[in-house]
C-alpha cells in the first residue's frame, strides 16, 4: 500500500510540474514582450505623420530627432539637399532613448536628394551598434528612395526587417497609405 501511495504521489507531482512548464511556455507565445521605438526626423510633417501613426498602431514609444539647424523656406530646402548629397551629418540634440533597450527600432526619414536626411545620418552615426533590430520607413516628394535603405543599414550596422516608402501621392491617397502601413506592420510582426 505504501509503495502504491508513493507511486501515485510521484505521478501527481510529475503531472503538476509538466502542467506548470507547459503553461509558462504558452504564456510566452501568447504575450510577446517586444519593446518597439519609432525614431524619426521630419522637416515638413509628412514623416512625423507616419511615425505617429506607426507608434499608435504598434503601441510603441517614439522620439523625434531635433535638428538645431533652421530648415524652413527655400534656403532651408537647399541646405538640406546639399547636406544629403555631401553626406554631412546635421547638428542634433542628444537623444533621450536608449536604443539598446528596444527589441526593434523603426527609423523614419524624409528622402533628401535621393538619400537620408542629415539629422537621421547624425543620429545613426552617434548610435552606431546600439540597435538590436531595425525597420525603415521613408517619405518622399518624388525622389527615388533606393539609397535610403542601403545607407541606413550601413550606418546602423543592421539589416532592416522591413522597408516602406511613402510618396507624396501615397500620403494623399488613403487607400494606398493604409495598404502600405498594413503591409509594413505585418512584415515587422513576422
């Protein structure tokens, strides 16, 4: 009788231990704890619009890159293009976020003269090697965004999980915008 009681006790303990382990594994799969940051620069407000939308939909933190240079008007536009072509980083305020504390950082930039904005270049140069994983989004008024992804991946020292470019037309067409946002988010979540 004692042997049988001990046997059933051991079986019950084993069952409870296995049930506990399985419950912990199920919890890990159901409740992901990925921490996401959206970091961006916006001169005209287009990139900021996309950044805020992404942060809201993903429940992510966000931080705007603050440029210390005046970029308004014609001369601001021309200076911005010149800096992009010359690959000159802008003077930016220190970032508040610790990029290494995030599982994924979404990096947003306007396309200037076919490449990234100088404030985004400055942020990437200052925080090289701080990213665990990245995704990239860009807004453009017609410039070809093909260099944007390449430049960001080189400066961040990471391959992007996803990339999307929003043209001026995409930003004005609600259907096109929604389609691109949803596709980008689905790629991030893979």
